[in-house]
C-alpha cells in the first residue's frame, strides 16, 4: 500500500464524522488490521506500538509510537511543538 493511500485512510478513519460511508468503514478496518499486524510483528520493538489518534486542539491526525509498559509517547508525528505552533497561528487569524 502506498503512503498516499495510507494517509487518506488515516484521514478518513479519524475524521469527525457521525456516519461513515461503507468505503470509509472498510478503509478503517483495513487500517486497523494493518496496525495490528505491524504491532504484532514487533518491527518497532517488543515494547512499542504504533497508534493513530486525533489531536483535540487542532483536530489533526497524529501518529504515535507508544511504550506498551509505561504508555509514554516515544515519538509523535507531527511533534507536539508543531501542533502548538499551528494552534497559535490559527488563533491569530
């Protein structure tokens, strides 16, 4: 699967929509299956897992690598400082 396809699936999966189309639901299921396989493969290490979440302030999707034991965020894309900069720029408008 290409990166652009993954990005569109992520956007559709985390979009704030009360009713998703059957295609969006299928893409969400595909993304969840891919994440499960990736996390089971321990490609990120046996104590880390990949997650997707929505930032509450900016409503943007985030990709995070989480420590399974401590639940600490190991890495996040985009980083927190980028989200806060975007939030600051939006508040100035």
